[in-house]
């Protein structure tokens, strides 16, 4: 058994903030700024010496704890391949399992005893800046409304003027705006596009008469809410922040880097969910599936996102354009292709 053969010892450390690594390097070790002699991750060691670069601790939940944790697994008498700068594959796999157990079953449970991470002032300042920006946008909207009163425009042409599927975030922005103008999505108003705050724009949801335009019909209005839902004409939500991405997986990296925060967002618009990294952080339901159609709150919303790091609370809505178009073109094909992706099994 590998554990006995190598007399394995393991050390685990869990801190209250990713900023602690900078403190350790700069204030205690006195390393030059940015040297990162000590950092998060999984380190493998032998003969009381760390060997190779740090590996990611493969957590399946509470992904944010990866950057708050350090685990060192020591193998007595192991002989790493210095040419490849690593240990044998079986030792690496065993180390990853040990590190996951230490963090998820051992260290994480003590998080409640740690002091606050010291970022609350910065977060409060960020929140105030975002709130002030929304107030400015609301005032601008009241003072400078944008209207085209000639009724001959915006008649349906029954096709999208964009001729190919998106390949970039900018394509997503263009396609989404075409779907709004073409009345494919009937509940969202864009109040501003932002270039000087960290999110891409400000939106709100408004239900406009006639009300039957918002209710589901399998043929004529497949993105509507169920007829049993009680909706009223007028503004439904306060202004919120909107984020565009080509892939939802790319947004996960922003969350991990703390460049953006899920609770700041009201709506995310993407072309695709990506390759599945989002499953590490979010539980997701698709309103396009028959089992969840009755939960759609507003016309055109396709997904609802629950943050597994916040006790599975809903944090924002999402519109996945690839899936929306697939569903509109062939619902049964959509069910076959995407149904298992959102399975709760």
C-alpha cells in the first residue's frame, strides 16, 4: 500500500483570505514583491524538500477554498523524476485525494473560527460606487429618454441580420441586442453600456402591454411564462448589472480572481455554458426544459443560477443564446442535446 510504503506525512494550512499569502511572503519571509515563495495549492515533497510546482487542490465544491489552502504531502524515500519535475502518476493521484480530504473534511469546517478577511471596507466602497453609478443612469434616463415614434420601423423581417454563430464576446453583445430589438426577448430593457465600472451594463425588467405577449404558447410564444403565472404591467425589477461573456466558464475565472462577484450581477448573457467548469461553482436549471418551464419568471430568461458557495441561493438569471436558438429551432433536439447537462442525478 502506497501510504505505508512511503510513510506518508501531510500538512494542511487554511487561511481567512488569499491576501494572507502576500502578507507571509512580504512581511514574514521578506521576499521581494511578487516572489510568492509560499502560496496556495498542493505541494509534493520528499527528503524534507518540496519538489516541483504547486498543483491545484481538486475540490468538487467550495472551489474558492482552493486559494485559501496549502497542503504538503511528504513521501519518505520517493524518487521524483527530476527531468519531468514531478512524482510518479500514482503518487500524484494519491496526493490529490489526500489534499481534498484535508481541506474539505478537515480544515474547511473550522472556517467559522477565522477572523474576517479584512475586505469589507473595500467591498462596501465597491458596492457604493456601483449603487452611485446606477443612480446616475436612472437620472440620465429620466432626463434624456431615447424614443423613435415613427411606427413603420422595427417590423419583423423574420430573420436575424447576424449571419453566423458568435465566436467572441462582442458577437454575443450584437446578437443579444438583435434578439431584443426583434422582440424575441420581450422583458429586458438596456439602460446603459458601461466602460468604466467592472460590469458591462445596466438593465432592468419591464413587462409591457399587451400582456398576452408574455404568456407561453408552444407555437407562437415558446419563451413566455406559464399562463398560470401572475404578472403585472410595469417595471418588475430595480436596475441591475449585466455581464456578457462568450462562455460562462470564462466568468468563473473572474469570480475565482475576485475581479467580479456573483452577488453584484442580475443577469449574465453568454453564447455557451462552456465545457462544464461552471458545475464546480453553480447549480443550474434551464427554463427551456419542460420540467422547469413553469419557473420562468420573465419572458426570454433561459437559466437560473444558484451559487453552491452561498448555500445554493439564487444569485442571478442567465440567457444562454446558443441554447435559446437551438430550442426555438427544434425543442425536441434541444431536450436530447442539453437535457442531461442539467440533470439533478
